[in-house]
C-alpha cells in the first residue's frame, strides 16, 4: 500500500470506538514501521494558558493563551504534539510532514508560543494515534475509515466542529449518508 502520510483519516459514522468516533485524523507518518497521526477536530476543556501554567512557561501576555488544546489520540496522552505551518528545522524535535506542515514534539516550540512567538498557525494536541504495521490497512478493509489527501485549510482555517465534514467535502460525500457495508465488484 502507498504511504498515507499527509492524508486524513475520516471516521466512518458506524465507528463506535470511544477513542475515534467522529474523528478526523491527520497522518504525519506512514512507512514500513506503521503509522502515526493526531486527531484534529476534538478539543479538550483546557486552553494553552493551562499548559503554560503547568509547565511554568509564563505566557500571561501571549496572544495564544486562549487557543484550545486538542485530544490528539489515546497514545502518549502526557506528551504534546504540535502540528503547525512552517519548517521543521527551526525546532529541536520536528518532522516535515509535507511542504508546509510540520509536527514538533519539543518544548522549544511551546516556549516560543508562550512568549508570543513561533508559528502563527498551529494545533497543540495531547496524545497521538498510532497503528502497527498492517493494522490501519485492516481497518480500511473493514470500512472503518475513509481517506483523502490532507488539506491545511481544513486543519487550520476551519472550526474544529466542521473539520470532519470539511474533509468529507473534499471527497464530495456526506458522512451522514454512509453505510457500514462496502460494495465490491
């Protein structure tokens, strides 16, 4: 199977796993070791201000202090994954996902955000989603997910509650009209 890096996974309406129901996942890596991504449409009940305080980063004057924190997935829920526009080389622990989107896990980006610096467009996610080799492919065969190429406008310019429908719109589908059964010719 070709890599799904820089693709969305759209949870099918019948996916009833509490960790993923109604989720839009942006895949940041997919290779011979498995795949990893972050959920980009589920906010938590905390803002960056809370994280800045917990990590003693200051941030009282940061323009980012009221930004929501996202539930990135059920794995590594104590770690921050910052999805952002920009170059990965600017940060200590970062990968370039596509030409414009990077994923950073180092504290330097959070410090920059607390100082009112850093990338202008970003999502701070606690946790991530991951699949072992072949696991996601099996879930795709079971019709649990739809895939479509990632789109930075959906991630960064669309309100969180509208992102899943926005990604489905790229495909021209309404998830509310989808069924569990896949057709095979």
